[in-house]
C-alpha cells in the first residue's frame, strides 16, 4: 500500500523517506550518502555513538543493516494519513 497525500509537499517527503528506507534495508546502505547532509549528526539507539558527518552516519546505518535482521512489513495503518 502506498499512501497518498493531497498535499504535494507531503507526498514528496513521504516518497523521499521511502526511498531512504529502501536504500538501507533492501539496497546498498552506502547510497545513503545521497540523502544525508554532509554535516549531519546522529546518535542512534543501537550503539549510542555520536556520529558526525555523512560518512560516519552512513557507516553507522551500514553496520546496523549488516548486524540486524531487517523485516519488511507494510506501513502502519496511520501511515499516509492526510490529516495535518
């Protein structure tokens, strides 16, 4: 099921989030460099490390993707809700 938003900006955001998720769960996590800002900072629950910059963040997501069993399920029922 692909949610549809009446607002084009919301639809574009949803499509981008889906592409990012597909990259690291189904594809090559190193392609996240195309989505992550060069000065991005992330602290993830998996390792609690402060990752600074796109390269460190991509490494973190790649490591997680290799270590975890990733299940691909349908979006939750509220995903794609057009309510604001």
